[in-house]
């Protein structure tokens, strides 16, 4: 079922913004970039793994009705997901425990989002871009703190 087009990028030239986003992906070959362009044409969200310093666990690039989500695989959340996926592969008999851990990570994702929302005052006046930047930054910071805390407590 299609979802409504977002407002944040309604006036964005899709083709130009896609070219701009593709040009930032230095780690990708020309062939991989062409494959990404095709994905942009066929689906509203494309997800890739990337990495950068800091506490942001994702970056979203809006491209006029399409979006590229970059997961920061250096973030504690993605590291823990990777560990759990490897554990599931190596020890399938522990699937229940691993599933419980994945559920906890999902819960921590939403808890950290709720915490990030509390960082805004009712009197704040921000542009949409400022709001998104601050929300994403707080969300990633609290998710990292909560995952690290949970991980230490579960050992």
C-alpha cells in the first residue's frame, strides 16, 4: 500500500538530489552506484551500511519522494545487531535468547526516541531541518547510552 509523499522534500528535484546523494558515496563503484539508482526508481526507501564517527546511528537523505537511509555500522546499536546475527548463525540452539535480545534492542530504539523527544521544549521554534538534526542526534546519543548500559548489565 503506498504511503503519502512527505512534505520535507516535496519541492526537491528528484533526479538532481539523487545525483547529489550518489556523488557522496565514494566507497561505491560506478556499477554499484548504477544499481542504487535503479533501486531509487523502484522503492521509496533504500538502506545501505556506512560508517562515520559520532553517535548518530542513521542518516537519511531525502530525494523528492525517495530516501536513502545510511546505517552507521560503528554505532553501538548496529554493532550489537551484528553480534546477535553472528550468534544466531553460530549457535542456533540459542535462538530464543537471541530473539529476546533483538526485542530488547527494538524496545531500546523506541525508548531512546521517546527520550530524544523530551529534549525539546514546548517553546522551541525550529525549522524542520533543525528539528530533524537535533532529534536524530539526541536519538542516536541515547540509543548508544542505553545499548551500552543494557549490554554491560547483561554480561
